C-alpha cells in the first residue's frame, strides 16, 4: 500500500519535520554515532553502525525515493530556530500492521528515535502527534500504531512511552487532532 499524498514538511511551534537531504549525511552520521549506546538498547539497526559514508548516503537516497513513492516517510526532526537535527520519526505501511486491521490498505505504523540529550523534553510527543495528524488528515490512513519503544527521563530513568493503536475515532478525540501545524506536500525540504 502506498501513502496518499506524502507530506514533505511539517512545522510545529518549535520543530520542523522533513526528509533528510543528501548534504546532511555527515550530520546524520554524527548524531547516530553520538547516540550509539542509547540507540543500540532499543533499535536493532544501530548494531550495524557506524555505517560507511557511501552506505549512509545510499540509505538517504533510498529514503528519498521511498518518500516520493509514498512507501515510507522518514522525517528528520529539527529544531525550528537553529535547525539542529534531533532524531527521526517515520511513517510506513507494513503487512504486519495491515493484517491486524479491517481496512489494511489504510493502516500504518510510526517508529522513532531521538538524541538522548533531547529525551524527556516533549520533542517526540509533539513529533509523533504531528505525524499522526498528517497521516489521518492528509495521507488517507485510518489506523496507526507505534512500536513498543523506550526513552529516558532527563535523569536517565527508563520509561515506556507512546505504545498505542489508534483508529479514526480515537484520533478525532486525541490532542493530535487539535495540533496546530503547517504541512506541505512540495518536495522542497530546506
């Protein structure tokens, strides 16, 4: 299943979510490297890092093609003021998710990771809410779920967060539905 009308840029009061650009390969690699211990606790792909520059660049290019084709939307999470990269939130349709819902062609899954220094500040809560908003309002999905994931409080204490399944009715009653944001479908990602 492909996502209807992928949204390329999402702006909230303090964050910008957009696809990575090829010229950001070093920034992305540095953020992953700085967070390897943190990421390896939760994300299997982090065990294959650090990845050579050419492979990371190919991964970014594939991500951009997947985005354009509506297959997966991987958003870099950036501070809106200084544009510092903080992590990633992604939306995709998968057979694992689709098989559990009555309308499998309109089901999706959200995954995410965040710079450990940014955990516990509400950044991922806003990012997931923003992606949830555009998934239901602009991309044609009617069911979403997140992967079980863990983050840390500012004191380093682990906690489980954002593990849920949502349908259209649940979305309309959630804070994500009331979120004020700017979402654009143009491919410009500056």
